[in-house]
C-alpha cells in the first residue's frame, strides 16, 4: 500500500504553519504545500475540503482532514500519526 498524499494549506508568516511543517519534515514526510495568503482558488478548495475552516494550517492526510498544527501534534503524542501516514 502506498503512503497517502499529504496536503497542507498555509499562509505567509504563520507560526503554526511552520510548526506543522517542521514536524512533517522531521518525519521525512513529503507534502504538497498550498500558500493561500492571497486567497484564490486554493483557499476556496481548502474551504470545500474543510467546511468551516477559517484558519491555517489545514492539513489533510489522504482523505482524512487532520485539522491544524495542534491536532497534528496531538496525533503524534497519541502515537496515531505514524499509522495514519503509513496508510
């Protein structure tokens, strides 16, 4: 089974975004980053994928909407992030 695709929606100057990306980088996770600082179609896409989400980062692992940096780190603390990343 292949590893799920990881997407992260970010904005310039977002400390929570930096923190989330640092954790993914430390784990050697490849991810696609979408900078929605200026809005546009990717911000609309994020809102479609995560209805009601108004803050960044918004992180998706495969079809799973993880949420933001705090949720990502909570999964790591609970030992649930690695299995999710493994698919």
